[in-house]
């Protein structure tokens, strides 16, 4: 349902429910008077949505500048398991752990940026930021600082022989990856039963190709540093360390 108050103080309120992918979902949205929004002034808005296993809440200000939206919204999202929204976005198969994120979304005519005050995926926890330019030819940027990055136990069940213990699928064939500048750091990095510390990987992915990117980490009293390059343009990823 959509409710509009009468008179000069027109306000908007939305309360909707329905089914997405066969699952029952609901949405609420409320704002202040519409006159400031139509006049190009900041418009306070808050909303929430819920689907089985998924939840979203956001509040902040929305502004229309030359017909283009600008937004500054605090958000809090969580997914206990893949639900209809994750399935629609194509991310359902990637959601291996319960996920939650809290931070701020800033949208303007040139870019969209997110600051993560808290990001949790299973046991992994991080802060950071990401930016997606809206212009053609621009490059996205992601920076994540993990207190703990838990990569879990490696799955070696498909190995044909002990000599092939490292021969397992890590990425799907021919993944479509965006051009991206990235920097990942981890105070602690858990890989199976091993604990690495002060890990860092930074690079720039371009046209399905990762030029040599520097990495380092501390392990069992040693510091290891080097470079990793990758080519994702062929039928299977090729990685060189």
C-alpha cells in the first residue's frame, strides 16, 4: 500500500508485501514531506526489507540534483542463508557463510561508494571501503582490512593421488571479473590448520588479466613475499606465483 497525506504537507509511506522467487517478503519505506525533495533539498528517508534468511535496514538523506539522485544512507544488512534476493542477484551460490554488513552508502552522479564499519562472513571480520564509478571506462576500487580472514579447510577429496593434493578447483572456468584496483590486508589469515599473520595483497585487475601483484605474510617465524599474476581470459584460469 502507498499512503499520501493531503494538503501542502504531502508525505510518502510504503508498506508492501508479496512473494519473490516463491518466498514471502515485505518492504516498508517512509519519508518526510515531498516538497523539499522536489525542490532539490535533502529528503530524510528510512526503510527496511525482509525475506526468508535476509534482512535490510537503511536510513539517511536522498536529494535530487538535476534529475539525478544523490544519497547518503546508513545501512545494516544480514543474510543467515541464501534467500530470494541473493538468488536473483546471482550471488546465492557464493554465500557460503552467514553474512552481515553495517556502514554507509554514498551515491552521487559520478560514483557509488560504500564504507564498511563492520563486515562479517562466517568467522571472517573486516572493515574497509569500495567505490564504483558510474562513468564508462572508470575503474572500481576495493580496500578491505581483515582482523581475521578465515579461508576454511581446503577440499582435497577430488584429488586422484597424494601428488595432486594442490590440484583442485578454486575458481570457475572463464569467470567474468570487473576491472578493479584492490588492496586486502589481514592481521590474521587462517588457511586450514595454519595461521598466517600480517598478510597483504594489492594489485590491479584489467581485462581479465592480473599483472604481477605484490603479496607478503608472516608464517611460523618467517616472512614470505613475492608476486602473483593471473590470466582469466582463457577456458581456465592460469596463475603464476
